[in-house]
């Protein structure tokens, strides 16, 4: 659990200390029943932690952050024309998401959010990661509100606290884990739709039903149709209720809500199909193939997502998650909530268990509900409601602080986001070095109309992000070289001992006498 502060910069240490103090005050205020202040402080703590850690990596992560970063950069000027390689000079596979021109491999909402962040903070790593930091901090508020409305404030706070300090959730928001910002945004909008449904079930007002649909539609604009999960829980909770299943009024608002979701997501689907028909056809084919094929080598057995529970929710989670859910189910005040939340969790895990393509974050949209379950167990252990004496309250506060610190895992943060591991071949060292080379190339190249070759495997994206020049990982063969020259295309190369003679003899080619490390 211990870490070496000397590996953190003074600025980062100051922010970590600030986050820690805010977190301690949040816990203290809650234990002493200042609930509104405490949850606001917990939100601030979660945001400070994520922004601090996100600012510690001066590079783009390899999978999939660098691709999202580049497409979002190109969206700053062309928001409705998602592009990876902005000006391709070589043929490409329309359906090849790592090297094509029009990039609709993912739905666009999370990319628009990053593009807006770039406009505010600049096109840099901080701007890239800010939306994920903000969204995961807001999810803290959603978890608290859901817990408060389905059971009590104590459960809501405990679940929110565990999520706020979850090392895994922090790493996802930092872009370290593949599918990164896309799945953060998907989790945000899915849990937002479930939160709006929880509020709707308390007041049955149409505006909240519309909000459920809007959030669900927005989740589809991030990741596709699993964003409709809220309607499964909602619909089945109605059917399972003997008194309400025959009431037409129970179905009217869910229908209106569903239509609002379709109205939110449909315009982009129509637009991209008309504007980018070939790319759209390729991507829609991929959607269905994910179910039957393990695409890009991302397969696994039926236990794949369950084997990740310890990593994603804490080392003890595999042993306590199911009992914790039963505890939560016992204290939920309405059968609607019991059925709806159970359906949401079960269907998500069931669907992605039978799906052939498997990725670590596929079940993450329902993670906040599982943190809420763990919060119910923690509340049972701490038992705020029985703490009438100051000593008991202080002991509960100390316990929550210790658990939060354990969940944060500063040793892991030190390993992943500082130079503690000084090996030249470490992931952090290589990515930092390559980003520095890309920035140096941006200073050397006279203009963005030079096409850069031999960036090294999987590094061309860095050149396009930091320098703005079209780039390829390899040297062009002689025939391609002649074709490019005939087309008056300006060339630059990262020169090494394998530089072909036909490039070495061309004095018009800019030679970058430095080398990025390929993968």
C-alpha cells in the first residue's frame, strides 16, 4: 500500500493532498449527517483525483486512446465528418479502423465531447481526458442519488465513495485501458438513463420519462443499441407487477420515452448512411459480427467478464458481490426498483457473456449499480444509523478513510503514472519518448503538407496528432515513391539504416534523423 512520494512532482503531490483532505472532509460531514455538503465534496474529490492523474501522462495511450484523440482533433474543424487520416495519399481499407479516412468505427457523441474540450483547453492530453474525468465524477452523484431514492442516503454514499476512489475507474478515465473514453461515456449515459428512471418511478412525471429516453438515445450515440437497457428493466418491472400490468397508463410513458430515445439517435444514423454509405455498411456489418465472431482476437470463455470482477471492483469483490446484491435487494423500498435493477445487471452480463467478441469494459455501464451493491454491504458493516456516540462516529469515519485509501491504491498509481520504473523499454518510457519525437517533428517540418514515412509500427497516429502531417508507419516502396513524386506530394522520412537508396538519393525529401520506437 505504500508509495514513494519522490516519484511525484510537487504540483501533483499538492493536488493529491488536496483531494485527500476534501475526501476526508466529505466522509466526516457525512458521518456527522451533513449529507448535501458531503456528497458535493466527494464529487470535488473524485474530480481532483482524476484530473491530477490524467495530467501525469504526457502522451497518448496505445489502445484505443490515440485513435480517439486524433479523430476528435479532426472533428474540431469538421464535427460531422469524422476522420482518422485527414488527407490520405495511399489506398486504404474502408473498414480498417486503424488506418482509414472516414472513421465511424464508434458512434460520435464522445468524440464531439472531446472536440469541445479541445476548443476549451487546447488540443492536448488534458483536453482529451477532461470529459472522462468530469463524467466519472458526475457518476458519483448519480450513484448517491440512486441509492438515496431506492433505499437510503447511507447506501448511496457508501456506493459513491467506493466508485470515487476505485483505482480501476480512475485508470479507465485516464485512457490507460482499451476502449477508454468511449466506454466511460457509455457508462455515463446508461447510468444517467437509469438514474432518470429511478426518479421517474417516484413521481411518474412525463418530463422525467422524456429524460430517460434522451439519456438512452445519447448512450446509443456513444456505443449502439445496448444503450436501450433501461427499457428492459422498466418494461419487465411493469409486467411483473400484478396491479399495474393491466394499466394502459403504465405503458404510455415508457412508449413516449422509447420514441424520444429513437428521435435522439436516429438523425446521425440516417446522416452517416447517406454521407458515408460504404463506411456505414462496413460498420453495421461489424456490429452483428461482434456477436458471432471474436473480432481482432478479442475472444474469451463464458467466465471472461466474471474473472475481471476482482480487478474492476476490488480484491474481495468476487467473494462478496453476490451477497452484497442480496443485501441491497433486501433494503430496496419498491419492487419496481428490485426487478428493474436486477434485469439491467443480469441482461448486460448475459448478453456480453454469449457475445463472441469480449473486451474488459463491455459490462462497465452497469458497474455503478454493482458499486451501489457493495455500498449496501459496507453500510451494513458500518451501520451509520446506530452511531449515536461521537466515538462510534469517529471509528466509522476512520474505517471509511482506510477503505477509500485502499481502493485508491497509490502504489498502482505510482507504477502506472510516474517514472518509478526507469527501464527504457517500459510502456511509459516508450510512449513518452515517441510523443517527444512527434512533437520535435512538428517543430522541424516546414508545413503540414509533408507526408511522413517510417514512423514505426503504430506510431503514425502520434505524428498526425502532434504535428498534423499525414503519416505512415513504413517506407514507401519504389513504385509508390514514384507515384507520390508524380503527384507533387512532399515527403519526409524518419531515416534509419534501412533507408532505401531511391529515398536516400532524393535531396527534396526531409530526413528526420531520429527514430520512434515501433511495436
